[in-house]
């Protein structure tokens, strides 16, 4: 029983070849979203420890070291989840008959990574990057998420 489930996961997430229906895409997206949400909540809990002022604290603060170590692991996990999402979404775009399915599938993870980077960097460089610029990244991400959710999770192949 475990081998067919493992083979299905490998098909969904490790290769961009093939085609899937909207129900498979929704299931795959939920499987990827669950750990991403949990990892992101932990990252938000540790984020205050990433602000380290040497004028007021010693050079080595264990909370800061743990926070940055977790951020490195978090970044790796996000990249793996993003690559899996691209593979999953490329199959769905192919089923819809869209040209360049991999490029279209990579648009949402790219928008998410750019928005997350803007959110992370803005407090560190607030004088060079005003808050309204981060909002632009958020609007682009929201538009991409809504479009992707409709195209991949709602739209029927026959509707085209």
C-alpha cells in the first residue's frame, strides 16, 4: 500500500512531466501548504530574535544564532516546496493546454519569494525601501495567487 502512495507523490512533486486534473492539483497544493504554514508560523515566532544590536547585546547570543540557523533551514524548505509546487502546477497548466507550463507554474512561487524577501528586508533598510514598495509586492502576490487558484484549482479543462 505504501509504494503506490509514494509513487503518486513522486509523480506529483518530483517531475514536471504529465497531466493532472484540478482535484489532484488541489490535493497536492494542500499537501505542500500544510508544512509551509507550520514552518512559517515557527519562523514568525523566531523573527524578533533576528534583530541583533551589538551596541546593546554581546556578539554571540544563542537565541539569535538559533533564529538564523532556523531561517537557513526554512529557506531550504521553502525552496524545496516551491520547486514541488512548480512541478505540480506545470502538470495542471499542461492539462489546460497552456503554452510554457513550467514558466507559468513558476510565476506564483517567484512572486511569493519576492514578496517574502521584501518583507524581510524592509525593516533592515527602511530608509532605502519605503513600506509602500512592499505593498506593491503583496498586491502582485495576491493577484498571482488568485489567478493561480482559479486557473489550476477551479477551471475545468472543457471550459477552454
